[in-house]
């Protein structure tokens, strides 16, 4: 059995790191936008940026996506807390 402290610590690490990833994606998107080439930005957003977002939290609401997302993994980890309470 995993201890509650370790589960909460893991969830906190994931949350912090995911925010950093999204911050970096926003920074990349802004840098591309500053080039003034909207077609490059549109392709990046529609393809690789959508894949990254879709695999994490799917904040963009993309169709399709990963079979198992980070959100699914978070839910599995949270279930460990429920199991420990049983």
C-alpha cells in the first residue's frame, strides 16, 4: 500500500510540472506568433501542440487524443487514496 503522504506528494509534483509544461508551451506559441507567420503557428497548434495538450490535460478540448492521458493517471493515483481509506 502506498502511503497517503507519498500519493499527495506525487500529485503535487505532477501538478507543478504540468503547469511548467503549459507555461513553456505558451512561451513557444508566443515566440512563433512573434514571427508573424500565422500559417506556421496554425500548424504548430493543430499538430504537435495539440498532441502534447491532448496527452496531458486536453485544456484545448481537442478531439481524439491519447488513449491514456495524464488526467487518467492522476485519477488512478487519486484512487490509491480511496483504497487506503477502505
